[in-house]
C-alpha cells in the first residue's frame, strides 16, 4: 500500500537531477540544471531543474512538477506506478497487501527470472568485448556498420560457439539451470545449459522499466539450412510475451514522447541503423505481425506512427494489415515507402547521413496515397480496381473520429478523382 509516508520517502530519496539525466542531457547553470525538454520539440534548452526544490519546469510548454510527476509524464504511467518505479530504483520497500503462498512463490520465480536474464546479458556483452578484432562476430559487426556507441546503447552481446563456457559460468554464479529452460535460453544436458544462441549476435529486449525480459539472436552469415534460422527469439515466459513487447522501446520512449511520433520497422538492425542516422524514435515488431497489445503499448507514448516495413511482398502485406489496426486505435498512420528492394538498413548505408532524415520525410505519405498506389493506381482490371477501392473505404470506415474520417474521405476524393458524394455512398453501402 502506498502511504503518504512512502511518497515522502520517495520524494526525499529520488534525486531529480539523476532521474531526469536518464532521459536527457543536463548542463549545470548556476544553482540550476538545464536541458532540452522531452515533452515537445525543443531546439533550445527550455527545461530548468531545481535540485534544491526537487522540481522541473519547461518555460516553453509549461510542463512542470516534481520527480514523481516527471516519471509519470515521461513513462506515461499512473501516479502509483511512478511511485513504485522510483521506490524500486532507490530500494524503498512498499508494504503490500497480504499475499498467498502461491503468489509469493510466483513473485520469487519472476525475480529469479529477471536476475537470470540480467546475468546472461552481462555474459553475452562480456563475450563480445573479449572477442578479437579478427573474430567472425567483430567482422560481421563491421560489415553491418554498427558502431561502438550503438553496441553500448542497445547492450548488444555475443554468444560463444562453446556452450560449456556459459554452463561453467552458470554454476559459478549459483544460478539454476531450470530458469534458463523456462526463459528459452537453452535446454539442459548432462553438462549443463546448451545455449540456443550459440554463435549468434545477441539483442536484448527490455521492458519499459528497463529490465531484461528476452533476447533475439542473429546468425553471423546468411546461410539458413533446415531449422537453423537466421534469427531466433525468446519464447514466451512469465516475464516476456512477444505479442505485447516492442524491440527498442526502452531506448526510444523519450524520443517518441518528445517528437510525438514513432517509426515502426521490422527488425533489430533497422532500429540500429536508424538510430545511427539520428532517428531515435524507432521500434521494431521483430517481424511484421503487429498486434493490438503492441499498438496499445505505443499509444501510451504517442498518437502518430509511420510504418517502415520492407518493400518486398511480405512487408507490403504487413503494411496493409497494420494500417486499419492503428487507425482503429485512433493513431494517425503514415507509410514510408522506400525504393524497391530496400529496407531501412540497406537504404541508410547507401545514403549520406545528413540526407537520411530529410529523405525519410519526403518518402512519407498518408495511408490513402499508399493504398491507392498499391491497390488501384495502374491496375487495369476494373474488378481489381473496385476491390482496391473497397479496401480503402473499409479502412477509412474504422477511424473512430467523425471529423478525421471526413477529412480522409475528402483526401480519398482528391487522390482517386471520385466525388466525395460517390465515395460516401459507396462506403455507406459497404
């Protein structure tokens, strides 16, 4: 239970400079600290931090409050949840209601799973740091243009081919092999844990509160024989549910809140490439199948999304499927159509870094233009054109706001050449 006493303890312990510094860079200015405000597009340092008062105030957007309020705003969480997160950060115990033995057992399991993942990540990162410059993993990293800063920002690691190294380290750390099995890190043999990620570059998944919840692993070459997939990902567990998480959200959430917009891409490397190009408000769905849970998670941070899936057929189908899902949730949706055969990573590596952001903005288009170009434009068969138009109208129909819907009906008329009246009649008929 969160009492007034607990709240005061949290306020006393939570150093506002330390907390805000986790999200933005602060510079000391007399008795204050200043930085660019994370709650709006701020090109000049408008946010002032008062360490003595434990408060912040943006003189541009008028966002202000104490440490708890800052966490509420930046994390898009309730007051009690903000208190809990700060209490956990500063090791302040919050008495809870009486829990059953079964609930306590579950809490211990979850705590041990987090502990195991944190240890495994440290093992992978250390293994990458220890790898020689001429090793396969270091050569692969160089070939993909991944910088040291990016490796550190996303805590990327490497799992050695020799799985006995992890088993030995597991025993030395006093960890239970069964936890590795529950997390899908590997299976148990007589020798110990056989690591599923052996010989792969490893990408950790974080919860929005910064805990390691899962991993993705990528082969160091393009060969994918039999079941030896290019990518493997964590299985669902007590702490990770693939349909409800987004890769890179922990690192991107501050930039998403600041810009009011998120780019959604397919894979890990796309997220890294866009970050290196200066675009930090980007997350990946680890594949192409966006879910309602993931959309709900994103809606906590912004109301604008730009889909940047690959330009192949799978990416095209995924984009057409995702558009109505976002619109139905009240999220304004655009599509960034890259040149044929390109994905964000390949395009960025071919483009001068100072042109990427501008080019991305030029490639963006509203969903009407995108759907029309794919489903109707240059289609000669009248039945196929009609089917394409129906799909566009069915998509407009899911928009919950009548005003927004009317605006897109007019845009549809402008793009297609059909009158607004004809479009409305057809949509009503559908």
